[in-house]
C-alpha cells in the first residue's frame, strides 16, 4: 500500500499552493515503520514530513495529505465533513469513504490495490490528476462535476 500512496502523491498536481510535503495519518497507524522511508523522500523538490494523530485533536488543516486509517471508520463521516472545502487531500482505506466525501479511497482489490476517486471532490479541491492514474481508478462523482477534470 505504501508504494501505491507514493505513486498517487506523484501523480497529483495542485496549482498555486504548497502541496504534498505534510503527510498526516489519523488513527491507528497501519503502516508502522514502513512510512519511515517517506521521511527522506521529496515530491517536486519538497521534503515530505509525516505527522501522526491518534485522535482528531490535532490540527488536521496543517496536513496537505491526510490518510484516515480504518480505526476511524465510525468517525469517517464527521471527519470528512469537517474538512469539506478545505485544502486537505483525504485518502483512506475505509470502504465507502469516497462516497462519504473522501477524495481518494484505496483498498485491496483482487491481487492489487484498487483506487476510487471522487471527481466532484477533485474538482472542488482543484487537483489535476494524471490521465494514467484516472485510467487505473474507479471513478465516482463524474456526472455532478460535468466531466473529467
């Protein structure tokens, strides 16, 4: 899943604001030390920092990318509602999170990682996603956004 997240981060582009350098994790950390290599990586020449929030008491608006862990499944709807129209790219492995307002959902699908992207949320957030990533993803929110971004 880590490689899928790194690949995802590299295929997103947000104009006119810093992006991707503050990666946050909310809830129980399913990655453990697997995320440590990210600390030494850069995306578009920006150093990645990783912040772990066990509970919602942290400043989630300081995050550019927020991974909402499965341990927060009972709080997903309220977490996503609090971040609606805020400059935080939400990613989760909670099934159905993209239907609840999450921008990107990742979860196992057969022998690979499936990616669900809500195009309406993408457009609202101002993200440009590579056509390669879109072609590999399940798309929702297409009709409400008036086409591909």
